[in-house]
C-alpha cells in the first residue's frame, strides 16, 4: 500500500484534518490503487483523518502516507482544523465536564 515507505512526504495531516475527494477528479491522472479508491469513495463527503483510518481499519501512519499520495496527485483536498478562539470558550463549563468525567 505504501510502497515500503514508513514516513509521509508531507506534514499536512493531523488526526482532525478534514479530507475531501476532489470533484471532479483531475483529468489524465493515473488510475488509483484499490486502497486509494476506497479512500476517495469514503471522502466523497468531508471526513477526519482519524475517522478515515478507523473505517479503513488501517494504522494512521499508512493512511497518512496514502493521503499524501492523493493530495500530491490533486485527488483530495485537506483542510486543517480551525484554531480555537479562546475568548468564546466557556472554561467553567469545560471544568465541570472534566470533573464529571473524573467521577466515572
């Protein structure tokens, strides 16, 4: 699946990066491998990298390498997570959630 590669060629992907298949797919692009085709089908709608790895039942490292291939071929788009605006985060609510989870 990765051609023996153990590291991604790019650093675009985190667990929560949203990936979407390009529409339309680039003309004249080589036919994707079966694993790449599965990713493209799953990413017809935006999907987080972690969810994609779970649905494919593959290690994150393998999925990220395949995503790098697809991104470089122009077959997907990757959108990083938006930064959190800390001025709108309710820290009291987050503390209560944390305390509640600690009681479980």
